[in-house]
C-alpha cells in the first residue's frame, strides 16, 4: 500500500497520533526522506574543524557526510563518498589532512572537494571527454549547509528556508549558551557520549519536554540523592554538585507545571525559561566576575536568569543553554536510535563550568548513568506496548486547546500539557505530506 | 620494610570483589572502598582524567551511595526485570608496590557478561586497582576500568564492571 498524502495526514489527529508513526518501517523510511531530508539537521560545531584541513565526519539522514575546513573563512559539507566507486573517503571521526585520499583506488581530493588525482591518470576517461577537472570527478556537496553562530546545520533540500528564520525563537537558546561565555565563544570540549536506544527517535524528542515523567521515572536515583542531600544539610554541610544535579529530577509535579512548555513553528519547543531543574546550582564567583567584566551587571543578570530546561530543534538537535550541553539524535531504524551528547567550553570562563557540564553528562547522558537508563527503558516499553493493536490512537490530549500565544510568536502552556507533542506532529504532518514546512 | 603482597592474595581479593558484584552483595562491595575511593570507567582510550572529559562512570562514595540505594528501589523501571552479571578475572599482575605507603597497583583483565530480559551484553577490558593494605586484606582507593570498546555506541550499563 502506498502512503498518499491523505493517508499520511490521517495518521495525525489534533489530540492523538496513530501508533504506526512509531512502529512502521515504511513510515520510518519516508521520515528519512521527507523530514530528515527536508528539515535543517545538526551536523557539528565550527570549533570541531579549527584549522585548514580539519575534518569531521557524521551522518545526515543516515547518509555519511564530511565537514572539511578549506581555510580560515571557508568550510564545506560533502557527502562522504568517493566520486569513483562510491567508497567512504574518510573513515575517521575527526582529524586533519592536507588532502583527502580514498583508500580503495587512491583518488585524491583537495579540501574544497575538487579532484586532485586520478590513479593511472586521466586518459581512461578521455573517450567521455572527462578529466580530473570535470565536476563529476569531485566530491559532491550537500545541497545546503549553514551555520547559526558556529552551530552547523545542513539540509538535503536546496530551497530550505534560511536557517535562522527556520530556528525561530529557539535560536535564543543557542544565543544564551554563547552569551554565557565572557568572550562570546564556545568550543566543543570534553569528548562525546554515544548511547544506543532500542526505540523510535521520536520518543526521545518528545520526552525532553515531557514534564510529567521525571518525578516518576527517575524516582529511584533522585530520591536517593535527596535523602543523602538532607543528611548532608542536617550535618550543616552544603549540597555538592552531584546532589544539586540529581535531586531536582524528583521535584513535585507543581514545579514542572510551573516551568511551562513553549512551542513554535517547525516542531520546535523549549521548556522552562524563568526556571528549570538547573536553576538552583551554586554560583561560581570567579565565573560571574568574568562575565560581569565582559557585559556589566545588568546584562550578566539577564543572561544568567534565562534558564531554559530543554530546547528541541525538531528533528535532530536539543540543547541545554544553562549547562552548555547538546544532545544530537541519529535515527538508525524504526526501533533504533543513537543519542550523542556533547559538552562545550565557555571561552574565557574558569574550568569549573566545563567540569560541571561534564559531571552532568556523566550522571544523566552516559550509557552507565543514573537517570538515562530509566528513560531508555520507558522508550523500550513504548516501542513494545505500541505493537498492541487494541487501540489505534496514542493520546496527545492533555490540556488540549488550553494554550496561550506567547511574546515570541509561539504558544505556551502549563508544563504537563501535551502541546509540545501536538506541535511536533503538526510539523511531522507538514513535512510528510506534500505541503512542506515553511519558516513562518 | 613492608613486603609486597603475595600475588595469590591480590588475586583472591579481586575475585572476591567481582563475586560481590555478581552476587549483588552491595553493602559488602561498597565497604571495600576507602572513604575517598573512586570508581572510574573512562569513555575514551588514554583519558588523562575524569574531570575534563566525559566518562561512562566516575563515582566517588557519594555517587556509589546513590547507585547502591537505587538498586533495590521498587520503582527503578530499568532494573525490572533485574539485570545479572558474571565476571571472569584473569591476567593479574602486580605493577608496583610502595613499601612506605603499602599501596599496590594491580593490573588485571576481565570479561563481564551482563544479562537482562533475553539480552546479553559482553564487556571486556583492563582494570587497574590501586589498593591500600589493611591488615590481612586490602581496600580500594581507585578502580579504573578501561573497556576495550569504551568509545562504542553502548546500550544501558547497569552493573559495575
């Protein structure tokens, strides 16, 4: 059966979605083409390719791509595929090289993707009028690649809207992360964590702004942390950062209601804003002094008071501005997803900031952490439970139509509203049907 | 001058430690560490420290307490069904012994199977134990586990290596 626009559209109701959106391999293949092939997808950060010849490899809609810096001002995003027989040209995750050479037959490319050397010379192609100067002998370029203040996104669609417009008000979450550097600069630092999930990518994207699960799913670790914290306070001690990070996961439901959720065009959203689970971390005086020197007290207070919890740039990128971490979604199959976590150094800030981000990721994002396994288990049970045919629809009905327009041009609702999920599936439907997403 | 511990005693200690994990005798296992004892699983090869680079696990007594309290919690959904493990410890070598502090640095290799709900994961690597001598036995100042696949895309890891 083919997936007509009408049939695809019928999978999404305002207050529910068809369970097949999480379980059907054909729909997953269509998502790769129509959502991941049309949206802007996060590739990497400019600081990962600092010098001419620096390269970084990743995936875009499951296709291998290669980000290479040509010179100080120019870099390119290529499909990581040799123009000759199609082998992946660069296998390493990152590195630096003056030229890129395919290991199979030795075709070699410059950092601008132009073919520099064809093994055995050009003569073999003379009958076709081709030589190494012909465009089809070069690495092919991904149709669109743009940076938003150092964060590189790409699209397989040549007429994708301008990146900043498409990001909308979620760009302010990236801005806030950058603004927290006294020099206004970020650098990827501290390595990456890669976590395998045996479930559909959308469960993760929904869960980040699901304000109803933390105190339930993470009760075991968060309550243990709170108990230990209470004992420490009773003994007159201060709460160490580990407890400050873990304990808020067990805040009562009202705390999460008040954080609120905020939804925007193209499926984007964030939760929190005025407060979040990161709002009560101890200050770092040396850092605040550096930030005040750079910006003045008023601006510093403004920067530090913005406390968004998770920002979701649908479908691939999520960030926590307040602690300088991002998580990147890499779908593998309808029931298989890789989640990467990266940390950033705030240039000009003391090391404690990066160290806190790293501690957070160890505790929340690593495969052996104290919180993520329960999320992963929840997604696993969703993937299994939704095999059941008993009910076609998965509810997104909480606080339906109880949303208010917000000052940023989106809509806001109480924390436990399903508005964010409804908003993601509005975007899902637009991408999946002929009517593609607009920047509006 | 203190004599270096016998290799057999060190081996027996490592076997005992692994057995406590496999038998989920968490209180006894936790008590093997010194108060400032650390447990560390780096996320990359040759990782110089646990502060400036992410790790799969980096736990002091405080975080061990959190994890050990979490294990029996009835609402820890990823621990239901319960995961089980079996460790095989081998290639035990005494790398160094400081006669003044009576601290031994012991290198060993391990294979650990982690089993939960019809899925079995296989882990292997090199472990460095920094052991303080205490009476006839030892306490762990540092246990550093260098997984051979530390930088792989890994599923949930729920039991100590």
